[in-house]
């Protein structure tokens, strides 16, 4: 269900698009079919409707776009960047090198020929190029993927495409110019830019909003038991999100309706007021 943390990203991206006369698209990133909860996507869309958030175009479901991701993967294979990896999680954990951002796969399978029929993932070979971008909130952020991340998976052994590949292809196909999302995805961006460059795609402008955390410093999520958004108090919860993002809604909005709130918010949205931090306690 949509919770406060995910609403922060939704509202921030929605207002940034509307304030700049842009379009706002919704994508249901349901690649991991095994973990999808029946009815959850419809419930999220219903909540957004109740909150008065109107999207442009049709909703895109990643679970229905496997053939598109296959084409993107084949393009990278033709460039000689993809190799199969038959390592188990245990083998990877035992042999990984600890880098500045966590374990790095040591390229065990890069030059290895796997036995025919052995289950395997597909990884992309990275390099030492410095990949940096100027975020509209988090300033300049960069990585050397080979040293800090390692060769990452684009297709899991169970046939599920990786988030990194799917969003890059979807962003390009939808003509996305600005990506507004939570700062928990900040470290994913260099990987996505690397894929964009390898596939000859344009890199959008990025803006990573502060992530909402609980009193223990944990990101609000289903794992930390974040409560669903209460649509019966729509104006109140939206004002709370606006305050979280540093905006300054007048108290008179509490007595108004959703239409009045969105009208004020769209006209007064200010990126410069958004706290320049990666996380904030709710």
C-alpha cells in the first residue's frame, strides 16, 4: 500500500512536473512477479486518485514488457558487454571483495565457460570511467563502477530482468526528461547512466528527494511496517508531505478542498526549499 515515504516521491515528482508544465507518468515496477501482491497496484492507483493526483497517458506495467527488455539486453550482448555468471549466492558472498559501497563481484565467471544447462545470471562488464551527474538537490554524485559496484546483474538466474536495465529502457521509450525520486536510489543512478551510454540513450536530469525515516533512522517501507496513507484525511496528509519537502503551505489550506491545495502547491512549488539531505525523520 502507498505509505508516507512513497507519497513523498509521488508528490514531489508530480508537483515538479506540473509546476514546469510537464507531463507526469506512472509506472508500476512489478518486475519481481513472485513478490507481487494481487490488487496492490490497483490499490496504489486508487489512493493517488483519491488524493487528486492525475497522471498522463496509460499506466506502464513492467511485468508486461519482458520482450522489450530482452531486446535491450541483446543490444548489450552484441557489444560484447554481457557474460553469464553461474555463481551461487554463497559463492559470491565467500569470494566477493569488500569495496567502499559493499561487496564487489570478483568476476569469477568472466572468462569461464559454464557447463551447458547450468542456471546462470547475466552480468554487464563495467569499467573504471568516472560516472558523475549533477543532482538538482543532492549536488554532484559519482562512482567508478568497476571499483565501487562491480559487474552487476541485468538478468537473474530465475529469468527476472534487473531494475537497472528495465528503468533505463522505459525512461528512454517514454521520453522521460526529468526523474524525481527518493535519495535511496541515488547510488543506482551511475549504473543507469552507464547503461544509457552503452545503449546510446539520452541521460535525463535527476532530482533525488530526501527519504522519510522513522525515529530509529530506518527508511519508511513495508519492511519497517509503514502505515498506509489515510485518504480520509487527504488534505491533511498532503500538507504534511509539503512541509516535509520544505514547502510553506498556509494554514488556511486545511479548511479548503484538494483542488485548492493542488492549485496553491503547483503555483508555489519551489525546488530551492527542498532540504538538501538524503534522509529526514518523519
